[in-house]
C-alpha cells in the first residue's frame, strides 16, 4: 500500500518544525497542510501536534506516528528501487552525510559506486557526526562516513571500516619546522593553528591527544570547512592538523609541507555507517557491497 500523502506532510512538519516551511517543502498551502494534519488526527483519534499560534512540537503520540511514517515511506522507496532495478538497473538517489575530514577521500567510495551503478545520483553533504547519525535516524540520509570509534557505542549502527588515517601537520614552507621530516605534538604549540570547530569529532580527537600530554592548544582560527583550513594554511600564516587521507586524491597544496605527527602516533579508522534496519533498501545493499570491496582492498594494502 502506498503511504498516504498526509503522512508525508507530517514527516515534513516534523523535519521543518514550521507549518509554512513544511507547506512550502510539500508544494501546498499552509491551510492545506493544517487540514491534512487535522484529518490525520481525526482518523487516528489522537493529537499529533501541540496546538498554538506556532508549531509547538509533536505530542508523544505524534512522534510515534512520525516514526511509523518514516518506516512506511522508506519501505515504499525500497519497493520503487527494487522495481526499477528489475526493469533497467538500480536508480534513484543515494544520500550520504560525510564528516569534513573525509570529504575528499569519500570520492574513492562514490566513484566506485558510480561505476557500478551509473543510473544512481549521489548527494554528498558535509555534516558533523551527530548530525549524520540524527539524519540517518530520521530517514533523511541513507548512510554516513564517520570515525568508526564514534559508532562503536551504539548497537543501532553498523559500520564498515574503509580508511586508516594518521595525522599530519600541514604547515607553510619556510616556517619554524623547515628541514624537519616530522614534528611532535608538543612542538605544534610553536605555531598559530587553524582547527575545526569543537563540535567536530576530528577536533575532539585532537583536543584529547593534547589533554593526554597535559597541555592545551588554543587555535586562532576555527572553521567547519576543510577548504577554509587549506586556504588559511596556504596564506602562510597558519598551520593545521589534518588526516593524511585528505590529500590522497587532491595532493598537497603548493607552498606548504605535510609533516607526520609523532609522540604519540595517532591512527584511527574512518568508515561507512548505516542504521541496523531490516529489510535494507536495494540502494543500501548495493552500497554495502561496494564498501566491503573497498574495505577489503584497504586491508590488503595495510
């Protein structure tokens, strides 16, 4: 059975948290949206939205209905993907949330997927780990690329390790580390730093390393953009701590050096993460096959 439109309207309202924005997203008038929600409440015999001048949130019953509506919509989308696959091959859209430090290396995954499934379009969004997990839970993303360690505590998440990353100091040529082949963490305090914002897992990991060394580093530039970090380092004023994998496909910018960070050597895994739901959509099944093949190749390289 196809999901009724009023349930899609409720999903939009839960996402936008505003009647006007939700109506705009659904290409209907606010009055039509409001009438559909009222009709849904009458049909179910419960209030799903807190009443007031503005959207006041969902009732507990409303959140329950939204959760079921998400699953119904996902089931319908999975059926459509399966039918399309039988006719002419897998098609549709793959929605990926990616932490900023993986935005370049993720091309290894998306390119392999595109070669195998050329009819699928892929949307890649730069998001924090918490945003990725939240949007997957709300069916707004199909999968994410995050640090594997971030997913280990949750039994609701399934991970496929893809890349093993070590940290480097990206620093202007001719700076205080000229002539060195590496730099230790304590030496990093000598230079002005550009770092990711504190909500990013990469920054949390870096802060944890400095805390273990009983020191604290305060960056003079904070950003949630890797491109911005590269631009600031290339300006000749700042240095940045980044995973080496950031540069695997794009190379090191001119005028800067990449020095391995030592004492301690910090290595972690980045991977694909999905929610443990059954049945998986054809899109996710296909993505997992590609990811596992990529993971196997990286293990052999190691």
